[in-house]
C-alpha cells in the first residue's frame, strides 16, 4: 500500500476504506437540502450522485414505501408482485423497450445487459468507449474504458474493446460479425460530463443493425428525466435494444433495471439470470411512485427548462473566467471543466454550503434534484463564481 492510499484510512473505523469520505456526517435531508450532524445545512447540487431526482424525502415516494413497509418487504421472486408489473409498464410505456428485468443497482443492471447481449447473440465481443463508466463488478468493470478502474485486479474479463468516444470512423472499423453489443452512455458521467452527439448515437444504432449487434444505452446516470428527456437517448431519436436504468429510478431506494425489446425474452428464460433482492416490494413501491411523479409533473420538461437557465447563468458568471475551459452537459447534468484540478474548488464551494462533486480530475459536476428552484440554482452559480474568482 502506498502513502496516498494510507492517507484515506481512518484507523478508528471498522469500514473498508473504499471511499474518500468528507468531514461531514449525514443527519437528515429534505427537498434540496442536507443537514449534517453539526447542524449545518447544505444546498445539495449532487443529489446523491444523480439519484435523488425528486429531492430528498419526497412525500409521494415516502408514502408509497411506508405503505408497503407495513404490508411486507420480501417474499422472493417465486411470487408474482403487482408492483413489478406496474413499474415495468411505466418503464416500457416511456421507452423503446417492451420487457424489464429488475436488479438492485446500476452495476448489476449493466452486468445483466452484458450477459443478455452475449447470450442472445451467441457472441462475446462488446464495444464500449474510452472514459466510459459502467460499474465495478468484474463484468461491468471490464466494460468500463478507464484504466484506473482496472488497476490491481488482474486480467479483465475478455472480449471488451474500448474506442474513442464520438468517433464514428473508429466504430465502423471495429464493429464486425463477432460483436455482441455496443455499450454507450448518452452522456459520459464519470468520464467528465461529455455528451454523445446525436449523429454518433444514430451511427451506433445503424452499425449495430447492420452487423447484428445489440445497441445498449447505459442510462444509469442520465435516465428518469435528468437530461431534459425521460431517457437521454431520446434527444438523438434512436431506438436502443437494451436500456440500463438505476440511480434516479427509486429516488434513493436501491433499484436498477434493464429494459429490453421483446425478441430478447428468449435469451433470459428461467434459470438464465436472477437476483434474490431485485424487484422486491419496497424497491417497487419507491420506483413506481418515483416514475408516476416524474411523468405526471413533467420533471423531464422541468429539467430542460432549469438546465437551460443554469447553463445561461453559468456562462454569464464564469464563462469568461481564465480558469474555465468549457461548460457542457444536458438538462440538469452539467460539467464545468477547468484548466486545473477541480478538487480544491469543490471543497471550497462545500465550505460555502453547497455540495457538488467531480467528474474526472478537472471537472466540477452539478447533478441537483430536478425539483430544485431557480433561486437555489442561482445561489449555487453565485457560490461557484465567488469561489473561482477568489481562489
């Protein structure tokens, strides 16, 4: 273990030191705010890393989970659950898919997408992209195009190839009759908040059809209204074979899903895949209430409007700063790329009472709840500008 790793180990903790934890202890949260154990309240512009799309402790989600809690929260997937069918119907009605498999997280859902792609096509090669992020299990980690994520774990699962993002020519050269799937994020989140161009996504769809490969979109971070559409692939007017959802799906309750086209059902019959906890009644109560609220209150439309406001204000206040290289994103998924490391600025913003996170070494990432007000967004922008202008 090197000295850098040692710095992040709290010798008094009984937890594995897998996270670089802040000097903040969570106490409670409501709406767009988190209160720490010391009583200080923070404007939350990270939403649990793009999870709490409806804000903390949303009343509709809270009520739904509480009602299910008193009925029971586990019986196993040998039982039929009405909540699974209702939640799956909401997802298929608002996507290009027809059938759903429920998991517990985005990583698990991506793992399912990898398995389904290989089993349905009978092929093993999967193409993803440099700086992509798909998870940390062995399969989803192998799909992730970041060497830093692979380091220390020995040989990766074979069959994955990483291409430059948004490069149609490279994809045309790489995709072939051995390709099971192309996995792509409509906006690379952990890779720096980098949107895929509509032309690129259309090319992925076309080349997958031409070569008999599956078109898989990882919407773990971009889905459920985040980018100004229910799913971000809609901006490009494409029709993926598999959509991977998680994060915002349960508004903080652990749940993931893959949404697939009907013809894929033959590859995922009894015994082919499974999960003990996936699709449990509590998760479905949270997801169903979340989806119903996102749809009925047009949260995607709100994200588009507020995102345009946020981008305009950021450009106005910091767009000409010598420290800012680029401001980019879609809806309420915004990245501010600096000419230098962003970590110290993020911590300075936090000291001013606003929570944000990074996306790669030089990017400040904003992922606020979709319910955030324009006044709260303005406060966040003013705080960013103050910190960038005084440091």
